[in-house]
C-alpha cells in the first residue's frame, strides 16, 4: 500500500469518525434537551408536592381543631346529661311531695265534708233547731 493510499484510508477513517462524532454530538444535545425537560418537570412536581404538603398541614390543623371542638362538645353533653339527671330526680321528688300534700289536703277536705254532713244530718233530724 502506497503512502497516498494510506493517507486516503486514514482520511476516510477520520471522516467516518468525524461523522460518528457529529452523530454522537447530536444525540448528546438531544439527551441534554430531554434532561432539561425532565428537570423542568421535576421542578414542577416538587412545587406541586410542596403545595400538597401545605394543604395536608392545613387540613391536619383543621382536623385537630375539629377534634378539640368535638371533645369540648362531648364534655358539655356529659355535663348537660348530669344536670338533666339531677333535674329528673328533683322532679320526681317534687312530684312525690306534691302527691303527699294533695292526699293530706284531700283528707282534710273529706273530714270537713263529713263534719258538715253530720251538722246537716242533726239539723234534719231536729226540726226545732233554727225555726223562725
């Protein structure tokens, strides 16, 4: 092989390597562009995740507030339940007292009615009483 043929072969190989390098450079640029697109998407996802974290923290805070309010309401309901039980007991006691008082009063009224009947019976039997 002559020097000129060797140089031509070397030149051909160098051109082939140059074309391959250009293809690699093109592929690298394409990959770099895709990586930048992925980086942009990752940043967007990070932003969305932070937004979701913020919303979750806000919801957690609201849930804790609701839990506190529910516990307060439960305590108030228990207190009301206790007071209602006390009122029911007082009402039953008052009812018993009133019934006893009514029975006494009825007994007194019946005694008085009986006394008046006896007086009337005496007047009916003795016609000389109260004659005008």
